[in-house]
C-alpha cells in the first residue's frame, strides 16, 4: 500500500472525528451538519480526493480512521442489500468521468459516494466500476460465523429473518445480546476481487436511528453494514470473531488481528480521508 493512503487519513481523523464526536457515541452523530460535509467533499469519484464518509469509529490500535458504512435496504422478502449510489457523469480536470454518487442521500444532506470505499486497493475492484452489473445483495461467505454455516450455503443472500435472535445472540466472546453479526460479500459476483462486508443487527442501532437522520436512512430494522477492510493495512477484521480480542478490550467490538486495531460498530462518526483514484477505464 502506498503512503498516500495513510498520510491524509491521520490529519483527517484528528480534524473531524475527534472534534466532531468527542467522547460521545451515537448521540453525537451528524453534529457538523451538511455545510461541513459539502465543503470537505471537493473531488470524489473517479479521481479520488478528499472525501467525507460515515464510518464505524476506530477506537484503538494503529488504524488511522474508521471503516466506511454501507447504507442498506431490506426488500419485501427480507433480503439485505447495500445501496449503490446513483451513476452521474462529472467533469473532472476538463475530462468527463462516471462516478456513483448520491447528493443529499435520502434528504439527510449527506453526499454518499463510492469514494467512501476507494482505499486499500478496493478502488481497482471490478465491483467499483460505477456501472458494474450487480443486484447489490449481500451474500454469505464461507468464512462467516458458525450460525451462518448452518443456515446458508456459500453465496446465499443474507436475510434479516435469520437475525431474529439478535437480542440474545452470543458466541462465547464478550457479552451476549449486543447484536447478531454476519460476514459476506458485495458487488463481487463473478469477479476475482471480493469486497468483504460485515453486517450487524442490534437494538442499539435501532435506538440510535430514532434520532439520527443519517442512521435512519442508512440502516433498517437495526441492521448496519460496513466495508470490512481495515484502514491500517487492509486486513479483514471481525466482530466477536477472535478469542484474543479480549486482551485488547475488543471482545465487544470489531477487532483486527493483524495489528490489534479496534473499531466500535455502535459509534458512527464522520471521517475525512483522501480517496484513491480508480484506474482509467
Ligand atoms: S490493524 Fe493492521 S491491518 Fe488491521
């Protein structure tokens, strides 16, 4: 990974996450308002550039910032899909380029852009082409939790009804009852690049969404999702997946085994980072 992926992230996190969120958890989300978001988002999409994303907060270890949230929707049969932004044509440096970007996402004032995911090589994945053909459903992967292996075959779509025991679920790591997780993939059908995602259904998210516009728009029935690529050196972390997480106070959080970064899936914050450009098409 190049230095350019890490360098701006540090300053972004200091300027925005610390200042905006402070010690607050979900109650602090969104306090900067739309003006701050717009002024920071000057060059999203194909060329990358400064990008304001919503993320699950990084609370420990060397990771420079949180992992970006993927807004979700649940269809009439309960299947969970990640929302892909609208395809737009923009002019960047005098050249026309396609980007997937939704301005004022569901009336929240948030600019939701594919640039949120342009780091760690993901910017070059086939699924990051704005017009990549996908139904955008999350699909269960073979590395998931025991319950997933019992319920799903590899590639089955995640369904909210399979999370019905989310208020009591536990697996012996940390406290039970905080929420029920799953791992999966997104926009990766028939590609060589697998985009890893994590989903968590939790009553904490349900409650937080009641008085937060962005969470209300980006989650449903307590289900939140994020791109599961550690912002440090791109490993795939896990929520309650590693027994040694407790040594780093991460048994109830999202823990990256590579270098012990910790993320809090119940604290959604704004982060500023420099998205890497997608390759020329
Ligand atoms: S902590 Fe280094 S890759 Fe996650």
